[in-house]
């Protein structure tokens, strides 16, 4: 089992908010390490977009590349000219969940959802998240990124931002 390869796949999915079909079709030329971006070609709706390339994911990708250089796709399948299958990536995540003793129902798409939720919780504007995920409509992103109670607790009331003591003269 190529656990380093599998770790690289799952890390890339989470760190960039990729769909499973996007990660399996990545090619070396899609990785822009100078601008720290990943170019996603002909994704859902036949649209192209850029998403984030994390420093951590880049380091793992570089190490993976040194070990498993493939000709066409970053994550090569059983045949040299084919990419890894969606089912294989799903199996990789299932195995990782078993190993980590995670009992919740988790899918590869859950990692994409977590990417969006964690960006939102970190204060990233919803419009940027929409762009990174490649959503045509903001409503899709709003439904996708549930508001967590953790984020609600960080919001300050506009009343608390006013300096009312100075005006009470």
C-alpha cells in the first residue's frame, strides 16, 4: 500500500477544497508553486479556477514527486497513462477513517466541506470561499458552509463597538 501517496491525496483534497474528480485529474503543470495556487481545469460546469496551494501540501507533494514521478497525472493509476480512480480515493479515506477510529460517516466531499467551514471560521470572506470552491452562485456556498456556534461566539455586537461614554455629556 502506498500510504505516502494516499496521505498526499487526502492532504491535497482538504488543503485546497478539491472535489475527488479534481484531485485525481491533477497534472504536474497544474501546480503553481511560485504563486502557491492550483489550477483546476474543466471542473464542474466545465469551468476553470484557481485554488490554494498550502505550504504543507506543497512539501508533501514534492516529497511524493521525488518518490513516485509519473508521466501524465500526479496520482497515477495502475496503468501509466491513467489517473487513480475515484473509488480508490474513496477507499483510501475509508481506510484512513478506520485507522483513526473515526466512526462518523465521512466522504471525500466531507474534506472539501471542512476546508470551506474552516476558512469561514478563520474569517475568510464568503465570496473568496465561493471563488476557491468554484461555485457559480453564492447560495451554493452559503448552504455548503454551515455557520458554527464557534464562529457565532466571536461576533461582536455593533453596539459594543461604539464609544458611548464620550457622548454621554
